[in-house]
C-alpha cells in the first residue's frame, strides 16, 4: 500500500481506539475536519509532518507511537 493509505488506516484505527468519529477526532486533535477527511479518503499523496504532530499531540502520544503499526512496515509499503 502507499504511505497515504497507511496513514489513512492508522487515523481510522486511532479514531476507533479513542471512540471518536472523524469530526470528534478533529476536535480532539485540533486538526481541521476537512484535513482529517482528506487523510481518511487518501486525497493527498503527501502531507506535512506537522499534521501528524498535531494528531499525536492531541491524543497525548508520541510520534513514534503513531508509526508503531504494521501498516508502516517495509513489507506493507510501496513507492
């Protein structure tokens, strides 16, 4: 899968883990609802690391924990 697909899956997973729908996830993390929707729908091939930083800060987690998922293993990612 592409990196943006892995990020999408991870955001959806974090929504579920926190019992939030995308809008609630947006409120909790401070990331615009439209940005969360774009991430989930894989509308962008690239994104700024700042968005991930805002997500993890809002969820009180570390950036390394965001990427600590099988979605980001070398075997699962393609160019």
